[in-house]
C-alpha cells in the first residue's frame, strides 16, 4: 500500500496524504486534484477502491493498427494533444503481430473505466474481421468515435476523408497530364475505404481508356507487387491508396528500368511526413488530419458529457498536393 501511495503521489504531483484522502473519500481535496489522482491510479494500473469504481477515469484509448505508416502517429499527435488540453489522458493502443488485439485493448480500457475510445484504421473498416468488441462497447454505453469508413450498423459517429473526392482529384490530375492508361492500387477487398475508392475509380474511369484495379496489403512491398502487375499492361499512371503503397509503386517502376515521372506517374494518398523529401517528391492527396483529429475529439467529448451518440459520418474533403512524381504521359503510349 505504501508503495502504491508513493507511486500515485509522484505521478499526480501531490503528497501521499492527498492520495490517501482521495482513495478514502475524505473531504478537503479539490475536484481537479481528485481527478488527477484517479487518472494516475488508472495509468499506473492500480485497481480503484470499490467505492470509486463507478467513476469513469479520464483516460481515453486511441487504438491504431500500427505506427510505421506516418499518418497514424500524425493523427495520434493531434488527438492526444487535444485530449490533453481538455484534461484527459490519452492511452496509445497499437496492434502488433503476436501482440494484443483490438478486443484485448477494449477489455483493458473497460477494466480501467476509461472515458472513451477513438479508433483509426481498425477492424471496424474490415468487413471480414471480428466486430464483437464494438458491440460490447455499444452495449456498455462507452463513448466511441471511428476515424475513416466503417462497416454498416456499428452505431458510432465517424470522421472520414471523402475517398470518392480523393480518387476524383488524383484521376483528374493524371488525365489532365494526358494519361489514359491508369491503374488503382488499394488495400484488401474487404477494406471499406478501399471499396469506396474503387467505386469512385470505376465511375470516373468508365469509357476513358484502360483502367485496372489491384488489391494488395498496405505496405511498400504490396505496392511494389501490385504496380508490377499494372506495368505489364502498359499502365502509365498509378493512383495509390496510401503513401507507402505509392513508394512501393515507384520502386516497381525503377525495378523495370523505367523512370518516375518520365515513364510512369504515381499519386499517393495521405501526405504523410517526409513525402516532400523522397525522390522524386510525391504527388499525393492530403487527408485533413488536423481538422479530422479535432472533430473526433469533439464528438467523443460530447458523448462523455452525456450527449447521445449519433450514427452519422462527417466527411472531410482532401487536397491534391502536386509534386515531382507526376508528369505528362509519355508520347507513343
């Protein structure tokens, strides 16, 4: 007990006596100090006293699939910073191979009486993935916000990039440069944002030259393999569903002894960190990460404060950022 008091006091920046008063429900402690002590208790993984377990901690889980794609740390920075300004403690939960699953993280957050959860790039966007843990969150009344397209009927607010507009911008840019043999590289077939991109691509490309769609894993290697297949059909413009896929596409072009953008133009998606510094600088469709992250926090906090969760989707328009990976279609092709 004495070690626990010392740990919590150090984490909360108060005396052990103050921690003791909070844990024993004694008067003479401000609400701010009380909240800080309970948050420190939760962060350190100590169990709350029985009489305090009904209070939700000011912890908010941010569940991400990975951190290798820079777009996810970028969102985490916005969401985490905004939550901290509002007095919440963000808890980063990252899925990893042979690590904790989304369902495991959900149970941990429920055990810690977290105030809410923000999911990005999670199983909610995969039609064939397990979704039982989302139903548990809905049944428990946990405030939840999903970032980017989700399967139907989960019942949570969503904050999404308009995938259709993203494809229209990228495809229109390549067409304006004279390309009429354009391919699309996206994630797995059950991935909802990819499905939206494919639907938009098929609509805008209908009857306008050769168009091909390739599904693959979201990785540089996946982008390289998919683009290699497109190049065999003489594609001169490639639209990708993420920046790592686009970097893989550039690698595939070079492996065939060709050049970007002289022989093949490549467009990414996200505008994640350092895309202006790669060779060539990547033309990409920028997600409105700052605005989306703040909107996600606003929707979450409204639920925490008692507002009902509205099953609606806020669509944010992306922005085409033209750099050096796109150029005029090669003559004679």
